[in-house]
């Protein structure tokens, strides 16, 4: 059994990169995104790909996208929130 990963500390995005992402989101017209992932960070076997997904989702949410990540479930709760990501 793998040890559960702690919640990842956010990696700061350079302000100009964050601004460019916000501008791209605004120009795209995309407002809501559903992302599918195999595991959630709460899964005992979560690893690098789950951390990567969480970081990308956080950046999109910070840029104004309403983002939902759907994963397999290993135990309740069925829904949880990490920052702005549901």
C-alpha cells in the first residue's frame, strides 16, 4: 500500500503567465470544463499524474474556469473541494 499524498502546495505561476492564461480563457468563451482522471489525490495510490492534474485544474480555476474533476472513488465523500476545484 502506498502512503497517501498530502495536499500539494500550489506552485506560483508567474504573474504574466497567469494574466495570459486569464486572457486566453476569456477570449475562448470556455466557462466550464469537466476533467476525467483515474485517481483522486485522496487515493492511496495517487502519484505524480494526480498532482499534475490538480495543479493544472487549480490554474484553470484561478483563471476563471468553473472546473470539475471526476475520478474513481476509493471512499466517501463522493464530492469534495480543494480550493476552487470541485
